[in-house]
C-alpha cells in the first residue's frame, strides 16, 4: 500500500480539473492539506480579481483532501460553506485545510484561502467549513 502522501498525490494529479487549473498539492499531513494555484489572466473575473469559482475549487478540494487523509482513504465532499472575506489579488492563491473532527466515516474540516502578492505577503480572502465523507468502495455505482 502506498503511504498517504503518495496516495494523495496520485489522486490529486489524476484530477483533470486540477490539472486544467494548474493547481499543486503543496503539502499533506495526517489530517491536513495545502493546495495552491497561480493566478493567471484566464482565472480572473472582470475586475481583475481571482474568480470566486477558483477560490471555491481550492476550498472544496483542500477540505476533501484534509478530510480524506483524516479518514484514511478516498473521500467526497458532502457539503461546504464558504465566506468570501475580500477580493483575491496578487499572483497566487493558497488553501490550507485542516480537520476539526473525524469519525469513522465523516470529518468536519476548515479551509482558509489566502492570496499572495508579489512581495509574498498573504491576505485572507475566504474561509470555508465542510463535511467530508469516506468514498464508497465503488463510487460510480452509488
């Protein structure tokens, strides 16, 4: 069996949407994950800020990875809530997620999403809270 870091990387880099966005799985822990993405022109909205959909992706995926690692395997998002704190400006977005509580089939996780400016200064742009569940043995049949 692969260790959890190798397992997480194998899943992450097999996600077509993550690859499309150019997202990177920067770090994983026993119940945490950090995902980042460069803010390219195509990922901005009409005012020049990072699009809320990109921020939401980071929240969703980081929550699921943190929860999945805490649950010990593949996982799915059951639900999440996001609060946008301020517009995301800069060159990079970073989502840091951690597990607040985990049982045998479900975990409650939080993700804080930061924008990083050219000087490397981070600003909180969103916060998310979500419920993550262990994936069924054959998710295609559910």
